[in-house]
């Protein structure tokens, strides 16, 4: 039987604006509006807005909620905050993944510690039911309640250096909201009955959960609120951001931005292979010496003794040319031997090379005549560990390009910059 494609609360708005729409994760989503490049650059230099209501969420509450997540989630909620590895506390969030017994990723996620015995878990489109079922299946005798909130929330992101200045006039008390809000922190609640709902409200009284997180590598927020309130907020933010150059952005810019920020796409860059030997070790509960794990969790034995040793590594190209990623792609070593496949190959259009290094359009020290012509970047999955600076060839049925293995791609990203600096920037 044909599957009915779902829509977000902003679907009609996207279509009225002439967005190029496509099926993503079972939802009719905008790929781009007028120009992917302009949308990408807006996030680096001003701000961009993304409809992310296709994302799913699950709540885990009760006396044993933390214990259940410790069992099912890769990161250690008791030792994940900062260099000193402090426990997660209310108002902070952490990234990790849910694995199966083989150590393969079911989905990656961000866990928000809402309050004592209360967690909010954000997963990818179409994965709310799967993660809720996984948690319920492994609940055992734990006293915890798991609720799938799929399609019951509105969500949008505003990302870019001007994000806070654009959002501020729409908040009832922006000074209080923005005080003490580091990276991966959040305030407020989308439920008006919550005791913390008053922490963040829009000028019209709408409560929101405002999170200083995102999927671009740049400063900004994810906003959770009632579905019937999102179109009003979307249009108000566009109006407030007009003078700054804000743009609505589609999934294409989201993909190119996250690739340049070395962020994975679930079910593409992480999936049916062991969730280890990748650029995101902070998602695992490694001991200080990186030789073991600080807790037990589903998939741990398989990660400690993997049946297949594979390495996921980031790369950057010489120019904007790219190849088609997937099982038909090949990664070739210096002798022309195939050593793996390409997981992601996108073009970060906000970066380029000058004077022997990579600059961003937002780099404060970029040469005066610098022009960002774009560089391809992404991830490969290979059967050996490659060293940063090592060159490999990527090939598909059309072309072969030479790329460089790297630990990072787009320089001078703003996601972690101090809030005060972002309020004053540009």
C-alpha cells in the first residue's frame, strides 16, 4: 500500500513561497527556496531559519528515568559535562546515540535534563516510535514512563551570528533568558503547565523551550513550541530579521552546513556498523585515558570487541567538485586500492583556500581579496585509520577527485562562542 507522506505545520507556507519540496524521512520538506548557496551563506554571515518540526521527541520520566537512559544511551549522564566530566544537571543537554546489541546505531539523539526524574529526548524524523519502543523493550523492572511525542510539537531553528539579536525583540524578557546560557543549555518549556514555562515566553505569552543547540556549527537556537504557534513565530522572526539579511533555509543548506561543521547525518554517516572509531568520541563514555568506558550500556561489548573494525573519518577537497556518495562510491589509497566508501560528500560554499590554508567568509583574519569558492567535504568509511593530511581519491561512475583527511573543516565556527560576544558581533 502507498505510504502517506506527512507534513509539518509550515508546509503550506513553504509551498506559497515556491520552495522546492521533497520527501525526507516521510515528511514533505523544503530542499531550498531560491538559492542553496545564499541560504548557506546567510547562516555564516547573518541568520537562517529552518523548519525542523519533522524531528521527533520522546519523554522519559519517573524515579528510574535516569537509570533507563544510562542503560540505553551511549553518553554517561553521570560524567559528561566539561573537562572535569561532571554529571548532567537540569537545564543542560548532551549528545549521544542509542545502539543495538551489535553496537550499531539505531539513531543519534540529544538528551535534555528537564528536572528531577524528567528527560526530553530529541531524535530524527520518523524515529520517535522506534526509540520509544527501544526504551520500553529495555525498561525491565525500572519505574519509568516513556512517551512518544511525534507530530505533537512544533520545532524550528534560527542559526547564525545575528540569531540572538533577531530573537530578542520577540521575547517577553530577553535579558533574563540570555543570561547564563552556554552552549548545549536550554531554558523554558513548551508545556504551559510546566513549572518552568515562565522562564521563556514570547511577547504574546506563548511558552517555548529555547535551546542553544543546532545542526550547523554556528551560533543559534532550536525552538520547541505548540504546533499552532509556529507559523506566527516563523513570520515574526522573518520580519525581525529582515534588516540583518535573514533567510528561510531548506534541507540542502542544512546538509552543506552540517558537513562543513563535521556533524553526522544519522542513517548515513552512522548506521549499521560499530559506533566507534569516528570523529565524535564525545558521544561515548570513554575513560580519561580513552582505553575503556565509564559505564555499561547496550552495545558496549560489541564496541570493545567489534566483529568488523572500520573507521569513519572527515575529509576536505581541493575545490567544490564532489562525487555521489553511497555504496557505489570508492575510496582509493595511494596505490589505487579500494579501502572503503563515501558516506557524505557535500560542498561547504562558505569556505575556500588562500595562502595555503582554509578560510571562511566569517573568518576575522581572512585575506582582503578572499573569495569563498566552496570546498567539498564529508565523511568516508574505511578499513584502516588514515592520518590527518593524508590524501585519498574518491571515485564514482563519473569522476575521481583527490581529497585530504582532516580533523576539522570550516574554521571560525561560532556555535561555542560566548553569548556576550555574539550579541555584539557584526
